């Protein structure tokens, strides 16, 4: 997708805006940043981010609803991972922008 595509296609622009909104919360952005490096369970995310497990779960639900994160259940454990691998590039871009 190019800037011209977004400029010409209102539906694609709306979808892109929804992705940006989903990442627009600091904790959700931090969750995605962790998941860019490794798959993780809720407790691990909560520990790494210094947040309550219930709040991390709420934020993961929003990310899952947007199709950015998915969950794999195995042996009674839920592990979260990126569903959209291009988020790694987006997070790198955001990190680069925040340096200036």
C-alpha cells in the first residue's frame, strides 16, 4: 500500500486508521513492542510491562479484535503473538520517530 492508495481509497484509509487507533494506547504499543521480539503469555507481558494482568488482558483483547495479535492455546496455556508481522517495521519506524 502506498500513500497514493490511501489517498484514493477511503475504505483502506479507514482500515489503516483503525490499526493506528489500536496502537494509539501506550500500553498496547508496549505490548506490541514486546511481541515484536517474542511470543508471550499474559503473565509474562504483565511482569515485563509492570502492569496488572487484568489490564494487559483487556488491551490484548483490543489488539486481537483488530487482527494485530492472535493467541495460541496449548496445554491450557495461552501464548500471544503478532498476527501481522509487518507491525515490526511499524514499531521500528515509531521508535525512530520518537528519537527526534
